[in-house]
């Protein structure tokens, strides 16, 4: 498993010492049982968070979707963060929407560390089809390649665009455009 590079819990607090909300504890128990190297952490915003190794991610994501008691059936978002020297972190937001008696939705944030010089990770489109456009957006803007994606191409920028504009090392070489502000009819200015 990948070591945690981000701090989701207070300094010095171990996973065993952290207490989890009652509705999240069964999720933590299943994760610890099947993936003892994980360090689940509760974030202040109510999301449970784990960092997994990119080679284990397809197996791990299927486990999250298919395991009774977890059933993370909805991929809400895929994004990436550029930490420059540390590389990228691909972030998946998963929600277990299945109808429960208590009407609660469990939320899980899964992070995968990806080195800058090998910015690739397995696609999850075959697990959650909604990942199709999310992964294309991350590829388009950050340059992370999702191996096994059925149609990995730009989604927001033109096909002839050079580079990935949300990378911190991106340099926009286009000439500056003048800003034109027109007075709107009936405006007070």
C-alpha cells in the first residue's frame, strides 16, 4: 500500500485510535479486514478517506462496489491534484447510495499517488461507466493517462491543444488577448 503523504488525521493519531461515526464503522471494519495496510481516516467534512496503490486500484475498486455492506455504487467525481515534486494524486469520490433503512449515504474518498514521470493509472470505466467523462477531463487538463479507457481523448480543449493547463508546470505560450469590456445597454456606467 502507498504511504500517506497527506494528513487527514491529527499528527500522532493512529488509525486504531481514531473513532468513526456509527454508520461508517462497518465500512472501516471491512476495509481493515480485507486491506490491513490501509489507514482509513475520517475527514472533517464527513468523508472517509484512504490512499491505495495504483496497481491494486482495480481490485480495490471492484471490492468497494461489489462487497455486501460496502456497495459504493456511485462514482461522484474523479479529479487530480498536482503536487509538483511529489507528482499527482488522483482522487475518486464514491458514494454508497443504496437504499438503507436509516436513509444514510456513506461517502468514501480514495486517493492514488501517481509519479509525475509515469502519470498513469488504471481506468475505472468498466466498474463505473460515469468515469468515462471524468477520466477524460483529468487527462485533458492534467495529463494523467487512464490505462484501459475506451476513448481517452480531450474533452474540453481542442484536439490540437499543446500541454495540460492545470499542471503547475504548464506555461501558456499563446499571445495575450486584449480584454474588451462593452457597456451594456441601460447600464449605469
